[in-house]
């Protein structure tokens, strides 16, 4: 049985965190559970960003801004058509999340997937098809700003199995949409 993201269409959930936290896995599982579209923001990076990261060079804000705007525009397109969507996007800093909100044109719900460095390194090292080398994890951890109290979101430890992470996220979202539909 598919449960709905909310009772009204046109909502977006951004699954955020550093490399290796499981954004794509959890995001796609949430989207399947809710019967909505899943978008991986990594697929929206321009080739120049992918080339930098593949070479082990961290992105700077000049690299990120056009990408974040593109992700926000995709969010806006989905929600203006009254389609719910789950997006996996690092969204590491508050300013990045603010840009996503600005570009989307509405509030977004963030699910911050959190884990300790050792678990993240193990996960990244186990990937053969991922363009981000493990060496860039430390730069992401240095940039990461946890959700502020005025941001709509939840932080969930991903040391637990994916199905439990998904259940905790769905429980949070249900409680949130019952208390405040938008």
C-alpha cells in the first residue's frame, strides 16, 4: 500500500547530508513509499562540477550556486504542477538550503541523514561507480551546517538499516503534515 506524502499535492522533501550518508538510497525508498517522483540532484550537476569532484577538488560556492538554482527550479516545476517530489541533495550549508527554498519558491522539508565519519568512509570506499572520492568527505564535513531550529526538518541517524530510517522519516512527516499541512 502506497501512503501519500501529504493530503495536498505539490510538496517537496529534500534528503540532505554529506557523501555516503545514503541520500539516494533513502530518497528513492521514500519516494517509492509515497508514490512520488525521486530526483537525484547529483544528476543535475554540470559536467564541470563532476570533473572537479572526480579529480578530488572540492566545489566552491561559485560552482554550487548555478547547480543549487537548477535543483530549486526542478523543485518549483514539480510542485507548481501539484506533484510531490523527493530530492536527494547535499544542501550542506544554511545558505544552500536558503537558495533551494528561494529557487523553489516555497518552503521545503529537509531530512538530514547523519552518520559518523568512519561509517561514511566505509560506505564511500565500497562504491565503484561514484564520482566523489573518499578524500572529499572531510571537506564536506567541514562545510556541513546542521538544520537550524527555524528550518522545517528532521535529523536521522543512518547507522540503522534503511527501512528503519525510512520509517522514522515517514513517521516524522506524517506527524508534521497532521500538525501543519504546508
